[in-house]
């Protein structure tokens, strides 16, 4: 992570300046970083990319933020690192951990923003809404970047109303949640944080989504061709007008392209070389995102299900844990030297040597999905991975683990038609090897897989016009950028720091 002290703000007559504030975790950093690149390369901005950091290393995130080839006018600036152990209780759940770390980190935000000065706008992650108060005090227009689908955003904007109208637990409702303008959400697909309203996670989620109307606008990594109904509802449905929801800007797809050789590790090169030797659309990529882990029992069933399917596979595997499905969220990449033979079933690697490749921890997912040999993606259905898969025309086996992933899986399978959801036998906690065998065969080589692949290709091909010169990919952000360019930057010295003795005078950090 770049050191704060090494950053020198540019002169006031430089390009228009925007700050982007990302939460920790690859699922949050990646889309906001790609958004920042687009501001720099496509719209002529200078961007300071602020990152919430902890004293514990996150190797994959650090590699991403220090990768060669970042645009010259994109400056990465880590906020003072937080000692997570000092602010988070040992038994805290994931969202509570994230929010408490942000709460501590953003104590330095006001001083940081004043030091930057002349900001046309601040764009913040969904779970950094405390920044709204700081930016308002400094008269900086502030926007939210919500790293979910449009459907999920619609649900989140409805949540405060749901909270007021429902007594008891949401999971005990008599039927699905009727989200205004959108398909109903089945109770079993509800976001994890909503399943226990007494838990601190629920209160944190409600806190942040209740503050979304304070934003000047909301950016989403999606597009009308993928989610036309949800986006139409957000823009036109009377409920969202009454909230009132800020203007929603669908600016996707934002995808971190890592397939041009830059930043690829030796293991990534080995993966791509192995794929070169496989038939077209014959391989299932098994990857559960930057934070996902399987239980010990489920990992055994996954291994033998892949072996039974007799299909080619590339498995990005992690050491299993029975503690939490998001156990690797803060440390992805730290275990890439692990030996998979220590935690995969005995004999599995020998039995699948001719058809499979196993890579520990993480890999260049977009580069792999771009390879013509990949015909299916067994995915946790995190929104970034879902967008990546669709932009490459690859159908999915939906394997949600935590957060909003079950809602994404339901939408991709039932509304978009590009995913298949495995089932779990009654009385069992995990999907059995026979079910894994069935869905892998069906998606890689079956008729259902061919239908989903055609649908995924339709979505990919619909992007060609959008991504072309003058397409809506560019237009969706251009209007906001023009507004920022015509807005005079905040003049810190003149407006906020006229008193040279002020504790926030330029160049003085409290």
C-alpha cells in the first residue's frame, strides 16, 4: 500500500480532481478502482483513490493497488492503517468488522480531504457513508458507489420501510418480500445480515442504507441490457421517488482486465498454459471469490463431485474452515503457498491429474474466464464475478456463500437465465457429490448448459454497441463528469481555512 507521506497534491491549475473512497476487501476495491481508471482515462480527471487499510496485510489487494500500468493521474493513498484487533471484538461478524474498521479509519478523513483540496466530488463505498457528514462540512458533493446489482440496490432502499412496517424477524414473514417494481425475494435468499435483526450487523446495514438518500447520486456496476426492470423501477417507480432515491447511474460493466500479461504471476501463466491444451468450452472454473471458503465436509463433496463428473476443471482452492464462509475476506492471497494436498481428500489429485488443475488461494480470474477453453464458472455469485462472467459469455453454476450472494444467484438463475443452482437434500447441510456431478455435467456439456451459454453470449454481444464509440457505456458517466467539470473546486485556503491558526490550515494534519 502506498505510504501517505509520499503523496504530494497537484497544483490547483491541474486537471479537475475527484476523490474515490473504497472500503477494504477486493470485492469493494476492484470496481471502485476500475471506476477511477475510467474517470482518468476516459474523462480527463485526476483521481485520488483513498483506501481503508488495516495493519494486517492483504497481499492480493496490495498487489492490485501496486500493479504496473495504473494511469499517471490515478494516485492511490491509503488512509492510516487501523489495528482491527483493537476495535473489533473477536466474535464480530464480517459486516460489523468492516464497519468498525471504517469508523476508526474515517477519523482521519477530514484532514485528508482538506490536504487534497480543490475536489470537484467525493465518491464513497456503500459502507463508508460516515463520509457524507465530513464532505458536507467541507462543501464537497458526495456520491455513493454501491457494489451490488440494481435489484439489490432496490431492496436496500426498501429496507428502512420494511424495518418500520415489520415486527419480528423478516425470515418469519408469511411469504416473499415484495420489493417495489422488482421480482419478489424469497425468504431463503435474504441477505445474511437480515436474518437476525438483533445482531449488530443488521443495525450497521440499516444505518448505511438509510443514509443513501443523502448522496447526490448513486453509481452501479450494471447496465440496462442486464437489469432493465430493476433500473426502470429505481428511476420511475413512485416508491423510490418518495424515498427519495438519488439519481442512479448504471455505468457497468466495470471489469478488471488482467489478461494482457501485466501483473500476472507465474501461477497465472501456468493456468493459462494449461488451458491452452484443453478443448474449447470444456473446462469449469471453480472459484469462490476473494473471501469465500468451504466447510471441511463440503470441500470433500466438491472434490469427489468434480471427479465423478469426469469434466475438466480448474479449481482455485482454499483451506476449508468450519468457522465462516467469508474467512478469507481480509487475507486473500496470504495462503497461496499452502499445499492443497494437506486439505484435499487423499487420492483426489492423483485421480484427476489428467483432467484437472488445482491452484491455491487465488488467480487471475478475468484472464481465465476470457480463455476459450472455459465453458462454465462455478461461482459464489459475488456481483463482481457475476459481471465478469457475463462480459465473457460464460454460464454459471451458482454457489452462494454469504452476504447478498443468494439474491444474486436467484436473479441470475431465474430472471437472467444464465445460471443453475445446485440443490441440497433434505436433512443435509451440504450439496452432495452426486448433485455436484449432475450440475457440472449439465452446464459444461448438457443441453441446459448450451441454452445458458447462448443466453450468456446474447448478453455479451449486447455489450458491443454499448462499449463502442458513443455507446451508452461512455454516455452514462459523461453527463455527471461534465457537471463536475463545471463545478468550481473547493477552495480550501480561502473558504475553510482563512484563519492561519486554524487546526485544519493547509498542510497541517490534526
